[in-house]
């Protein structure tokens, strides 16, 4: 499997499915990760050592992102740290619907 590039998308093939993944920077200090059309807004920097999560590896099956710097892994839906050096949770925010615009 390959890591999606910023502002790009890739298909991640599993045993029985294909899941589209896109990672893009947002204004401010946020990144939007989209898996199968469902968006998740997360902090742009890993809480451990500020690794740039726009370059992180996204596992579309488990909905987790891994920091490219020291391999801390976080849940995209809750921000809870799953593994890696102690960092605490990753800030996440609700994704606005298309009629509301970006959160402040």
C-alpha cells in the first residue's frame, strides 16, 4: 500500500474492497482526511514532536493515521492515541456540512 500525497487521493486495496483516501491541508492548523467520501478534520501537527500529518499514513480500514516522524498512531474519529511515543490525544473537530462553511 502507498501513502496518499497531500491534495491527492489513492485507492487502498484490501482483500475484498477498495477505499479511496485523500489528505489535504486546510486553512489554519488543520488537515482534512477523507476516507470513502467521509471527512475527518484533525490537527495538522502530531502532538508528540509536531510531525506533519498531511504526510502521514492513513489506514482506511481502521480509520487511523500514523505520524511520519516517530510513528505515533491516532484514531481519526476520536483523536485517541493508539500507539507510539507518549503524546496524548490528537485534536479533532467536527466537520461542517457543506452549507455551513469551515469552522472558526
